[in-house]
């Protein structure tokens, strides 16, 4: 019978043992918050959040195997990435996506949602450390002139703006009522690992 040590997978300075890599879901939800997804590996820092694993997504490397996940979802976390990350010289934006790149399989996709850069939600939250422009993700394209700042290689496969739900927009436009959902405007970007 194999022991826990026999099944350990080295990852950087750490050893990943629980759950075992071959039992690990193929979909990763980083900073899941209230968006717990069945069949996914849901990760969050807060112990008060329902998650499969609790760790700081801004402490690297993650205790996750390399080239394992088919899909990574990062909803409303990127705008909180610190610019300075201990033990790393590059901006935290690049360090974070290099770690996403490491855990994704070749051809894997990462779906990112952030507040739309021109919208007040991008700047009013005091915990936001950056405003994310839609073209910021182009820097991961190996053909981009600024790609030298990162080792991660992604191509943007989609970029769209998502607004609050229709009924909120209806009440705002027809009755001039401010409904909280109207204020929500997100940028959604999908990247593919190359």
C-alpha cells in the first residue's frame, strides 16, 4: 500500500499531497467567495467562506500541481492583487498570472472578471489595488512588445463587457430609479495558455 509520502508531488518549495493530484478536479476557482462550484476545486483565503481549500492566492507558489487544470476561474480577485509580492521582483499582476500559467494544462483557459475600468466600481473599493484595462491582458501575448515582463504566454480568446441584469436597467431607464444591479459593470476576459 502506498504511503502519503509515496504519493507526494513536489511543487516548488512545497509538497502537494492532499487531495492527491489524480483525484483533484480539473477546474479551479480561485478566490471563490460565494461562488462555490460543485465538481471544482474552490479556493478562498477566508475561513468563513465555503471552499475546498483555504490559502492566500497572493502567496506563491501555490500548493497545486503544475499543468493540471483545464480551466481556471478568477472572479473579482485580480483588482486586489498587490503590486509588490514578497520574494518576487515583478509586479504582482505578472506573478499571479505566471502561477495561473503554471497550474494550467497546455491549451487550458482562464476566465477573468474584474470591474470595468471606466466604471466607478473599479476605484471606489479601498481594497482595490489596480484598475484593469481590457488591453492589459495583451501583454501575455508572446508577440506583444512588452511581453518581456512575464514568462506566462496567453492569447486573449474573448473580451466583453457585462452589465447588471436587464430588470435593473429597465427600472433605471423607464422610472429613473437607481437599482443596485445597474451599477455593476464587469469586464470579462478569457485567455488560452499557449
